[in-house]
C-alpha cells in the first residue's frame, strides 16, 4: 500500500480587521446626530467639524474640532447617547476608531489606567451636562420678516457687523489703490473672528458662504486650492456703518426694508442702465410705466404697483414719483447711491435667508 501524501492543514478565514478606517465627508455632511448610539470616535485628519445642539428651532453652538483633535470620544467611552450633533464645515477626512479597535488596544493597558480613564470620562460627562444651561435660545430681533420679532438668530446683526469688520480688516492688508478685487486670506479672517471676537467657526464659514452668494466675494477653485477676493471694499464698509448705526437704535425704531421692497429694487436695477445717457451720469430720471410694461411683457405679470414703490422712497433709495403725462411716471434716482444700497440689501436678505434656514 502506498504512502499517503500529507494533507495541508485546513485553512481558516483571517479575522476581520478591527483597525481604524478613513471616513471622507463633504461640506455640510453630518458625522452623527444628537441622540445617536455611539459606535466610534474620530480623529480629524483634514478639515473642521462643527459641534452643535438643537432643541426645537433653537441651536446652541458648542465649538469646533480641528485637525489633530478627537471627536465623539465622550459617548463612545461611556456608552451613553451622543450629547450633540456634528457636521463638516468643509470637506473633511476623519479616522474612524471602532469599539472593537479600541477594546483591542484597551486590553493591553493596566487596570489602574482603565480606572483613571473611567473617572475622567465621568467627570467630562458631568461637565458636558452643564451645556444644557446654554440651550436657552440665542435671542435677538429677527429682521427677515416685515415686522420685528424676537427669536433665535444664527448670525445676529451685531455678529454680522463684527464678521464684516474682520473681512474688511483682512482685505485692507492686501488692498492697492485702484484695485477692483482684493485678495482675501480666509485663514487670517478665521483667526481674528475666532480669537479676537470669539465667534464660532460655523458662523465664520456661513458668513463667507453668504458673502459669496451675495456676490461680494469671488471664489476661484475648490478645496485647498481655492482663492478668494473681496469685490468691493466700499460696499462692505458702508454695510458695516449702516448696521452699527441701526444697532444703536431701539429695535422698534429701526427701519425694516421688506422682501417685497427688495424685489422691486431688483426690477428697477434690471432696467436702470436703459435710462443713462452716458456712463458718467449719476442722477437719472426713470420711467416706472416703461419698466412695468417691459417687465410684464418679459414675465407675464405686473412687477409692482406704484403704491408699493413708496417703500423705496421712504428709505431714500429713489426719488418721489412724478406723474407727468399718460405713459410717463417719472422718478429721479442717484444711480451710485441706488446700486450701493442694492448690494447692501442683497447681503442683508442673504443673511436673512441663512437665519431662516437655521430655524428649520
């Protein structure tokens, strides 16, 4: 009988890897939400993460986690639900450390170190509970409505003025006479806003996004290669002055420019150049009847009534209406002042829209 060849030992599947893995997030993407069960903690390798708490329509900004810092360790270590929500302020990359990976590492440390970690976690949880005292809504007057209302505002008018001042200060460092677009160093802006004014990174990022939306900042490129420039120093400076003057008044005495008024202003701006005789002309007489007719032909509906135009007159953005003849409803406009105020109102309404979105 021949000798039987030796058989190879049965192969077993290698154990599943419990090591850390990489988590890539896009701007605005949530890492986890308040109340979620903890399954991992995270090390930030790239980008910044906003930490916040939400209760109804109220939001409390807790802080920001940056590169080299750990996120979500508290609930991960003590097994309780997540005490806050986290989202990426920009494109981010995290190292996800699972429970299995942590347990594997923990098994090799002495008992006294385990006890110390448990004590530290308990004390951190107690301190975290004090955050609930901050959950009283950030109250300020809401200017996004046609009448003043007291309620939660993500970026209030005082913070907006501070943020705009930080942008202006950083831009002035790089400005040259006659230069149309001024380079803007966002890293410097964030440092001043965070360290000097104590404004959360979530607000600085949202404010820059709003300035881009309002056409006051231009962005070229994406990600780390992105470059930013401020389009008009004068408009931003005028905006800061107006907001500061308004903040010094009693809330009930402040002038509120409605969304409808801004819409009418946009229509006027659309046809303004048709009434200029030359580029140097600053004051022109526009024909409201002509604008209303042209806009109705373009959109199929009347853009505004003459009585609605009165709001622009009250705010001194335009001159009074003068009915001269049939088909001639005239109003004199200082184009430089009008365009300046239009750009300022565009930023104000963009901030109103941001605050509205944060209440949802």
